[in-house]
C-alpha cells in the first residue's frame, strides 16, 4: 500500500523525515518496503526565460542562448531543437544537482562558454505521466503563466516535491489498506494527535428508503453479501478530476479516468472500502440483485475481457444480466460514460473467502479484490458511500439525493475482551502498568468499559482482527515497544533432548559416508514419468503405478513425487560427468513416496521412506568397493543378520552385477552396477554404481545390544582347504555350507584365493579358504576338527559336486 | 707366564679396537678364544704349571677372557649401531610426497546448518520431531488457524495432491501433530523439507528446508522466546550477534514478530550481504495462538507457548557466502568438496 507523506499529513503532524518515519513505522508493525522521493534530490534548478538565440559559430547543431533567471542573465549553449525566444524553461544553474546525481558545471562547448543547462522532464526525474503535454526528447516548455516565477525553485513552482512510502500490509490489517488506517498508525507511532478528518461520515442523517429515483437493491445470497448500500447523485457533469485528486491517486499508483470513477478510487484509497459507480440507466428495470452467477452466464469486464461465470461467483445483476462481478470488477455494460447523468454509488461488503476464490478462478486480481478478500468492516461501508457523495458536492459535479438504500442482513460483530493486565504481562514477560496499557489502547480508538470491577476493551469497528487477549497483548507490545522485550531463558520443567535411534543411525551413516570419500547431495523430490522411463521400467512396474501426482505442478519436469531416488542421483552424476568431473562419489539421504493400496484415493497419507542413495563412477570404483561401503553402513548401524541375494530382474541394474539385501523376505537394500541402457539414457559414458538402502528398515532390523564376549583363552586350530567347483557356484553358497557343517566350532572363515586354469577345466574354479576353529571352554582336539572337515567336504561334494583340489 | 697372558690381553684388545668389521671380530674371537685359540691353548697348557701356580693363572686367564669378551661385545655393538645408522641414512624419504588415504567426502551445507541447529537445541533440552512431507491440509492449515478461506491456502502457493492432501508448505504440521499426541511440557524442533510453488531462481526454490521450534508449558513468555532465539543466534552465528524483534503477522501466533540479527558479515555496519541495513531478516516467531492450542487439545488458560521458524538455505547462503541458491541443488562435486 502506497501512501504519500502529503496525504498522511491530513491525519497527523509529521515532524520527521520520510526515512525516519519509515523506521519508526517498521518498528510498530507497518513494514516499509520502499521510499520514493521526487523533488527532494533536485537542487538549484530555477525557472528561466529565453531572451536571445544565436547560431554557434563553430557547430551547426548547437545554439547560444541568453536566459533570464530572475536576477541575472546567463549564457547557455544547447543542442535542443524545440526552443524559441520567449519560452519559459527549467534551468539548472552552475552547481545544480539533478535527480540522477549529475552536477552542472560551467564549461565550454566548441569554444563558447556555457553556464548551465536547460532541462527535459526526464532530467528532472519526471515522466510524461506527470506532464502529458510535454515531450520526452526536448526541453520542458513551461508556458507563459510561469513568467512571474523567473528565478524561483522549479520544485516549488511545479509542486513536484513528493515522498511516497510503500508499506507491506499484513493480511490481518485490512484497515491499513487505506490512508486513514496508515494515518492512524502514523499518529500513534509518532505520539501525535490523530486528526480524524472523516470522523462524522457515519452520522449523516439521511432517509433510508426502498427506492431512490426508481432504483431498488436486494441481496439474494446473504451468505456471501453482508451489506449492500446504494446512494444516487443526479445531474452529474462527467469530466476531469481536479489536480490535487489526480496527484493523490497517482501517488498511490492509480490512473485517473474521470471524476466519478476517480471519486470511487479516491474513497477506496482514503477509507479502504472499494466502491463502484453505475450509470443508473444501464441497470435494467433499475433493479439491483446481489446473487450467485448462473452457470454459463458471461460478462465483459471493464478491461474488455469476456469472462465465464459459475455458481460459486457472486455478481451484481440487474433484472436480466450481471452488471459487475462482486468485489472484483465492474462490467462494461454499466460503465460510467461521458454522457452519464445519474450515478449510483455502490458500497458493499462481501464474504472475503468467496471474493478470493472468484478472483483466483478468473485470474483477475484488482485493488478491490485485494481488499475484499481480507474481510472488510460492514460499518465502514456506510462511511464510504457518504464520503463519495460528499466529494461530488465538493467538486460541484452533481446533486445529492438525500436518500439511501441500505440492505444489512449480517451485522458486524463487536468483541468485548477483558483487559487482564497480569495475564498480558505474563505472556509478554514484561511489567507494563495497566494505566499505560489503557492509554495505548485508547490511542488506538478502543473503548474502555469498567464493569463489576473489571476492565473491558471494545475494539473500534475497523479492528475486527482484535478478538482476544493475545490480540490486545500484541497491540500493547507494538506501542510499548518490541525493542523493550527482555531476554530470558525458559524456566520450565526439565526436558531431555536426545536423538532417537533413527536419528543416531543417520548420523553414523553420514560419518561412514564421508570416511569413504562420499559427498552429500540434496535433490528435489519431484520427478516425471519420462524420468522413470529412463530406468527402462515396464509400464506395470510399481515404481510407475505407485507414483503420486501433483495437482498443480510447477512445470512438466516436476509432475509426480518420486517413487525411487535413483533418477535424482543419476541426474546429478550425469551433471558432474558432463562437467568432466572425474571420479565422483555421492550420497543422498532423502525420501521416496509411494501410493500403496491406493491410500491417496482414500484421502489417507501415502508411504514415505527415508532412503540412503549412493552413486559413484570413476577409475577406482567397482562393485566390490560399493559392497564394502554398503557393509560398513550395515556394520555401523549394527545390522548383522541379513542375506545377500543376486538380483537379475531389476531393470535399473546390470543383470549379472546386482544384489539385494534381505531380512527374511524383506528387501531393505539393492545395489550394483547400473544397467548400460539406463546409463546411456543419462548420457554417461562410464560404469556407474548405485546403492539404495532403506534407512527406516535398517532402523527396524538393527539390534543395538552390545555385550562383552571374553577374549578366548584356548588356542585355535587352523585348516586350509581348496575345492574345485563349477564356475556358477557362488562362494556365498559354499560358505553357508561350511558354516552349517562346522558344528559351531568355526570362529573365522577367510577366502584367500579364487583360481582358474586350463588344468582345472572349462567352467571350473578353485576356491581356497582358511578356517579357524575354536571353542571357548577348552582346547580342541585334532580329531574333532578332522571330523568336522570331513563332514564339510562331504556336504560340499554332495550339494555342489565339489572336489578337493589335489 | 703371567706376563705372557697380559701381553696377550693387550694385543687382543688392540686388535679388537682396530678391527674394521664384524668378520674381523669373529676372526679375533677365534684367534684368542676359539678351540685352538691362544688363550685356550694357555688353559690347556696349565698341566705344565706347578699346582700352586694354577689357581692364580686360571683366574687371570678367566679375567682376561671376560675382558676380551666385553671388548668384543662393545665393538660388535659399535658395528651394529654404525650399520643401523647407515641403514637409517639410506632410508631417508621425501615426507612431502602425497599420503595414502581415501580422501574424506563432505557434508552438504544444508545438513551442516541443520546439524548445528540440532546440537544447540538438543543442549537446551529440545527433542527432534519429524513428520510426513505429504501432509493432510488439516495439519498444514486448519489446526494452525489457517482456515479454508485463508489466503495462505492459495493453490498458487501450495502444491496439492488432492483437495485434502498437499505437500507441506511449512514444518509446522509437525508441531500440530506433536501437540495433539503429547501434553506439555513440549520442547521440540522440527527440521525438514517443505514445498512452495516458487520457480527456481537465485533465491527461490520449490523445495527448501525449514527448522521450526515449539515450546509449550506453563508460564512461557515472549521474553523467553527472545532469550531463546538470542541464545540460538549467538551459538549459530557468533557470540557478538544481536537480535531485534519487529511486529509481524502469522495466523498461528499472536503476538507475532519477525526477528532480525545483526549482520554477521559486517557486524552491523552495513555491507553487501545485509544490503547496507546492518540487519538480516532471520526468522518469524511469536506466541502460539490460543486457537492453535485449542485445536490441538491444549488448554490455553493453563498453558502458553512460543514457536519460531526459519529457512535453512537462507542461513547457509549467508553463512557460507553462497550467492545463488541453485548451487545447493546442482551438487557439482567441486562445490560440494568445499564444505
């Protein structure tokens, strides 16, 4: 909301400059966004009259002028084309400062002295909007009427000094979307009297009638319209508004249209109540009906656009058609024309939520809708319509009809709040005396009532945001001073801050990651179906079926919530690859989202899992490097019992180089080399390794119960064994058999060689182990171990067709 | 005889001391103490001595033998020491050659800030609470005094999945969930990702991170809020940091405030980071709105509380001097490795 200091001065004396005022108001809650000053930064520019023009002897495009600046004549050389002898112009004298910071100095132009500069509007920081009759690429010609002002400061003569402050108004303070509201804040903030120039607008005694000049008004949908007031002015002369009004409108960013429309805008700025003006003759049957639009109804709004309406939208209609979209914009069909004679002023209050929805649906946000959607005061509506009529009289552009139509089905509620000063002080941690509280509230025009020894506060009509004690506390604090708040520490019951199991595991995982040289990344949780297709998934893959769609995505890259973190990781690896970063090791701890069992359709929340994703490429990276890191993660998380199973059917991964980790049947991690086709889709020209580890599941399966095991007292017995098996036998299978058959005596099993040769034969390999046997309560005997070894070998032969290597 | 033995001793010692290698020493040992060594021969020839001379000569021979052995040992040690010295001399390395290690990875700046914040608040007895990112509108809005017709619920600002399910636009729904399930005292912080419909640019992102805090108990005051945030600001941004409250409005707090901190780059003098103002807008906060307490089943006549929340990216950017938010999500390894 923009407000000029000049206008605000109608409400309060202002004895500080605009920057200081801005700081003070920011600290009382009206945050200043920008301060714009015109005129302030122009120095030593005066009115002058051109007395003589002659050609420059050495330059065709320059002329030498003599300019009368009151007490002297100065010589100025200029290239301007639009000047004539006798023109009155703005003259920047030697030492003048212009708004762009330029300082005017004496100088020579092609050998001729020039002691100043004649200015264009642009050089004075003005625009064609300020002075439409001026040209932009020439000297500003002031006209004869300024001849009396020769030598006077141009800023004073043209009255262009203006300070405009732009405030950020919070949505609870609809009253501050008006100069009156900000003016009140200014007065209280500066501790000045609030002059209240529009005090008596609601006390005007005029006759309430059903019809004025044949016009009637009815509210058909009172749930959306709380009050509808109409007044009429006759014999209107449509024309231009006076300069002072145009200037104030412009300061607030509103263009002047004609005197009647300007009055409605002026009142809106002044009092915060949007108004509308109709030509009475454009209202069919002179019947105004406030109703919901009918499906399929259309209206061409004042901006010339035809808009489709629906049953959720409120309109102002006549007996046949909508003539305005309530609270948003009027219709072309009832616009004020140059020949309009009788004007209907509308001042109404609508349900804010409805106006907001309508304005969104139509993508049409106006000064009116911005105010209405916050919820306006029904009481203020009456003031506004009276003010509009008052302005018509003031400008002498029409006659007042001393009657009013006032449909007021929903009265404004007034709060009554007990002023419990002790409670307020406790809430704020302050010690403000009750008297001071009352004095602040009084300045804010709150009514104070004493009843049965208790003090009650009744907020003024324009402060519907004040509903309870906490609201009073804020008002008191605003003017007692937010800067007077003390700093104390919570003196409450002791609480213990501790990380939970999952948070601790996450911390440990991060430390394992950085120790293995991985860098953490952050990615967006959005993805799209094309991205999932890059993973070569079948259409019936659950990663596609369970994706959750965003109703209003930001763009087509972010249409769904990711069901897998792999695409995000591949994308980042691909970015790094494209930037020629060699050997990249990354990890990400983030979520994936799955619509399991159609929960979304049942309005239930979907599943969210926290996933550790590892992604790496580079010369030193292979499957077993990745496997080692995964094992470290599990070890640090104390997840010791799990199975590793080869995965051949996951389209993301290489069918021969991928593993699932399982507890029971529950897969909690998948890792391996990414499928060459997928890699190609991401434009990476190198092997890429990825692991996906579900941290929620790790947390579930991790067993943190460390217990000391005595260090063995008895010696171990060791045996080496080398067996020949078929190439496709996994060592994991061999190890399981060895463990199973070792009669619980096996302490350690170490693979130390895998060997292939022609001698062994095609598709055969030799696998060699070192086995260490020990039991905790006695020394093992050779024979015992020999028996176990025999059993192991027999079982290996039986199950795997293994042979002892000779 | 005695003289001969002593001569032998002198001679042996001389030879030992003049010897040049361990091999020489071995020869000397054989020459004097070996089976056919000179001293051994004397012992063997004891039979020719008078019985009364034998003990004296015997003990002299033993004395000399010990002496020679000691000398031999000393000289051997000398040689060993010398040998070691030579070896050490040859084993000299260039210690500025590169080390053998896996270079450490790095923790993302967003995590670093969140971890700093967690540590500060854990120390003050706060728990860390978590909740779903895909959230019910009920928790994201309704319970937080942001009813259906409130502007903040606008589809332009919030991503919706259905009419009632959305991507949380703040971490506050976690607060509502905690208040609903737990009676005071409540002291929590809620870090996490939040979603708003903003296009990506140097200062905006549709996904960003917040940390919110909530305290509810008897007699919690706005001074407690200021004290807590002051403590936080000092620990997180430096002991000299000052904090300033300005009035503001949020639907879920009353009174509400925006808190600025003195610029931690220039210390308040005014610089590029604080745009010459000396203050940086840090967070929004206030006393929990009584309606929010009621909505979550807490009696506002008995309990009061405060809440605050801030954007992690903003702090990370200011603290690390990162001038474009996009860098945080581009994850170029050359960027990541700097943290």
